[in-house]
C-alpha cells in the first residue's frame, strides 16, 4: 500500500478504475471520497457503474468495448491505472497488449486468482475493496492533476456519448433510458443481456438512490425479470424496472406468473427490435450482414440469406401485450416517442400487478461506439 501511495505521488496522468468489487464491498462513498481527496478521475466497468454518482465531476464513464470515448482514451493515455475490484474481462480490455500500455497498473482485489490473469499488472494487493480504499484515504492528497482533468474534459466535449438513430426508428433506446432518468429517483433498474444492457449501462444515471443490477460479462440472458422480482421483494418501497430485449425476456417470461401471484408492481421494459440484437450488430458490422439465427421474425419460407429487414417480414411472435394480459399483468405497446412518458405514468399507477411496456425500436439500431475485435479500447468506431 505504501508503494501505491508513492506511485500516486509520482503520477502525472492517473486514473481510478472501479469494478464490481467496489459495489460488492459497498465502498461507493469511500471511492467517491478518495477521488475527491486526490482529484483523480474515475472510470468504471459495467459492473462498477455507480461507484461514483453519474453527475459527479470526476466521473468519466464506462470503459471497454462500448465505453465512452473519454473513458477509453483516459485509460489508453494514463501513466497510472489504479484498479479496484476489477477482473479485466475481454469486454473491458479489448486487446490486452494495448490496454493501458503506457501505465503502471495497480490491481486491488480480494480474489488473488484474478491478478494478472488477463492483464499483467505491476503491483497487486489482495484486499477487500473497502478496506484498501480506506487505507489509501489515510495518506492520500491532491497532487495537482488540473491539466490531466482538462484533457479528459476535452475528450468528453470532442466526442460525447450519444446514440446514433437508424432511419426507421420512431422510438429510441436513448429516449426510453432518459425518461427513466427523469421520472424515477428512488429505483432499482435491472437489465437483461445484449443491446438493452449496453444502452442501459451507457445512459443510465445512477445515484445513491438509483441502483442497477446486471449480470455483466456473464451474459446471462433472462436475468432481468427474475432479478427485478428479487429486487422488489427485498426493497418493496422502491420502484423496480427491468430493461430487457425481446430475445432475453422470452427465456424467463414465465416468471411473470410469480410477479402476478406476489402482486409485485414491477415495470418490465422490452426493447423490441425483432432480433437478437447484439449478435446481429456484429454480423452487420464485421460479417458483411450475413444474418444467421438472429432474426426473431424469421419463418421457414423466408429467403435463405436475408441481409436486411423489410415491410414484407412476417409478424413478430409473440404478441407481448396479449402475453402479459394472459398472465394477469398489464400490457402496453409504445410506437411513438411521445407515448413513452404516458406509458411510464400508467405503469406507476399500478399498485398490485406488474406492467409490461413493449417499446418498438428500430430493427437495426446499433450500440455505439464499439471497439472492433482485436483492437485496443482507444480504437473505436463511432458511426455506421
């Protein structure tokens, strides 16, 4: 720990990387205090999002394959990466040889087997995140990183995190997430897996009262609805929202019966693009639109090779509104941007049953930016 303190004194461009271990240790307040005391900016993994409030001036954003430009550039250009409770998964690192290649990498984690497994580190400490941060706080000081913070702010202004809208889209994922930010202050948001998870982790504004549950890189499709049920049972006073894709929700949709039986007024948001969207996006961007096993409207008599959706595509199965109603839940379909707020108000008015809101989004809506396979996190694609 003394060696880490010495590194902080020598650093000119340091960054804190907070992972899921900070949340597990319930060390968000300590992490925020350490950032404020040192003046060092903080980036997070998907699982670490919320370690600092989203509106905190020292919070830069998520790092990784779908991270923000500023966060990825900060990691690429830093000279000290002090990571806490991180496992350095491929979704965070990209090309491991290019990850923070000019930095001294410090890794604090309670699990020694995760150290230098995917990214070679220079200093490692086996410790609980909260205990380690508390010890660093005792010796920490602001060593003056004004120029470095200004450089990061310039990256934020140069390429702010935005969502590119495909031409056919009348309801965008960004609009849905922004409305959640605006309408819900004391809430737990769960996500499924895929594009819905990535949009949520990009744009959701977390605070000490606005929390998120997600399966991270495990890719547990179907996680969102059962997690929301558990969150509501454990926190009955809070609003609970599950953000799901039309593919993932069908893996555990039968748990709507559980939510109905226990009279849980959770809100299930289905971002329906008719595809297993994350895989489809990779097929579009890196495999010349050779769409295979990702279209959820596909029928036996469809063309063998279909590279683009059209008006001739079959109807989507199932009808999520009718499916919700068959369980005894409320079902709402949103086709226009102007209907989003009203749908949420209608869901909030339900006290004893869940509400399923199906948002019909663009069929080929993509999550951007994205780091291509084999590239470092500083090599991002920003537009199609």
